[in-house]
C-alpha cells in the first residue's frame, strides 16, 4: 500500500470476519467517501441480521468450547503480544486506512497505531501478572475470589479514533477470557477490520472475534441478542440510553464512555502562554472530534481580554489542510454530515448573540472545495445556559466565558449534564488541586491537557459515562467475581 491517499481504492471483494470465516457482507451497502476530497473509494457490504445472529452464536460456542478462558494467563498474553507486534508491523496500512476513512492527519493516525499496539501490549502484561485474591477467613475454610469472563462481549466503537477505541475494548476483553463481537461505525469499518485481522493472525482461536459493521439495525440486533453477556459502548449519550434499556431487561452489565463538554479553566496566576497553547490544542487538536475536547473555556475576568488575544493567536497558527501533508495540523471533519452539524451550532450561536472571534466558516481555496473542512472557531459573548455552551458539538468550536472567583468557576464547570474531563491552569498547585477535587469529572489535568495513560482508569461522571476503561480496572470490567470456599481447611 502506498502513501498516496488519492490512489487508495477498495475492491468489491472486501470480506468481514464473521464467526470462524471471512465472508462477504449480505446487508446494506455503505458508500465509503474520503472526507478530504469527497471521492468514493469503496462500497462496504455490511453484515445482515442473519449474519449477526450467526456470528454471535459462533462466538458463544467459541467462548464455551475453545478453551481460551482456561488457558494459562501467560499463554493468552503471548497471543496479545504477537497481536501488538503485528499492529506495529502494519503501521503504514492501518494509518492510511484510518486517515482515508475519517480525515485524521497521517501523522496522528500513525501515532494512534503505536498507541493501539501499546494498549494491546499493556493488557497482555496485565493478563499474565494480575493475581486472584484470598479473602481473610472467618472460620475453618479457605475463601478465594476468582474472576471469570462474561462470555460474549459486544464492543461498539465510534468513528473518531477507531484504532485506539477498538484496541482498548478488544484487548482487555480477550485477555479476560471473553469472545468479542465488534460493531464499528460504518465510517471506519475498514480500518477496524484490519485491526482485528492482527489479533486473528496472532493465533486467536477462530470464532472469538468478529466484526459486524452496519447501521442501527445491526447495533440493535447485537445488543438484544440472548448470547451477549456484556456491552461496552463508546459514543453518544442518547444511543447509550437505548443500550442501557436493552441491557437492563436482561441484567446485562454495560460500560459507557460517552460525550463531554469539558471545561478548561485559566486562572490569572497561570503561565498564560503555556495555557494558551494548551487550550488551543485541547479543543482544536483532531479538529475537536474528541470526547475530552476542552470545548468550554473559563478565564479569570482580570486577564480575560489579554488571554483571549493569546488563544486567538494560537488558533491562527493552525494549518487546516490535506491530512496527508506533513505541514497540516488538522484535516477535514470526519464526514460532510459532521461539518453540517458544526455549522448548525455556529448558526445557533450567532442567533443567540454569540460573537465569532475567529473562524466560523469553511476555509477558502481550491484545495478545500471538495473536502469537509472547517476552520477552528472561537465564540464569545454567549450565556452559559445557551445550547452551544451546553451541548456537545464534537468539532473545532470553543466557547469562551469570563469568571470572577473560584466558587463561580466551579459552579460553571459543573453546570452541564456532562462530566468527562477538565483542565486547570494555575501556578498555585494547592488551589488547582482543590478545584480539581471539586469538579465533577472523571479526568482532571492541571497545567496540561490530553495526557492519557493506558495504565490509568478513564471514564466519566453524570451523563459522560458509566464504569471505567483502561488500567487494571479495565480488564476486571470484563470479568465477574466468584467467591469459592474450601471447607475443612486448616491454616
């Protein structure tokens, strides 16, 4: 595969890993369009509902009969280590596919391939080193706490970072002894299929991993299937509600990593130049198409005007362009419909009295005409209860507001239904720490932003999610605890 994105064309023979076989999809045909130039580079034949049923049935059988869950942890880990090596070895192909499908710059996609490999390698290490527990005895017995897989896990991933999102679900679920059926976004199904190929080529027993691309009908069939023992979903809050309702009827446990409207708080005593760079990167990196994007900026009133000049200056430096070009900081939005969504929100902001300080439109020039490009946008002057300040846009749009004191900004930061992430900029570490404790968010960064570790748990408060991924908890989340007692035991 070459690095010339315009030459990437997928044939009609694209196969899906369904159950134990690679099979042509029999469902609806989904056109694959490059968001950088609008060209059609393939047609994805999605999974049909009978294929969904077959793949899950095979997965349940593989979970029971393959012996995977009973393999020694180091043996399961060996397979995952091999998968991590294959992911790294296929960096060029995986990065190119992701960039072609969702418009991330090739540099970012290349970095995410490395991250995906690192995620798989981490959970391989966790798999072979995580211990079971002996509970304190309260009588003449030995009590052990064991952890066993659920069986078949449904992993549902979004289009913004398909490589890392899929890796951080598949790797711990497989390491924990489960089978997995992956339902990727239609927009990023091809790169998801190729990622899963790495696990299969590493020696994962047949049937333990399937990819079921398709629309809402496929998703509904998966979550309602009687053989699904657990659901792990990353995406929008409303979809999560429907999944939760379906899961609750069968008492199926769920993990939800959902949206955010994350605050970035800048105090007057902060290193303002560093904060301006951090604020810009927090919202405009990846075109704002990140669940943790710092989309609400709160600046202490005494420095508000001066700081906004710095942030606007940083936004002006961002090069929007061809995602294959080395000098592009961000590429197009992931789809033309996503750009339309952003444009609607900017129009709402204008109607509500918002002032567009920079951006608010598509870039001009022949190189942008056929792609889903949109300029980094900063909006000032809105009320905090306005729709644009309250609802997740999932694009490169920053809402900026002043605040007067610590209590004021804590109330503002907590003043949405979301609680995924938060940034705090101050040289007063004690104050920053206290604010970080008070903010209702699963991840809080102080004098930095978007620093993520696979070893640290990740998730949200309120409508930003339920449960945690990553870290040791990220593997245990895919297991259920069993207490086993051995009577007549003499210590």
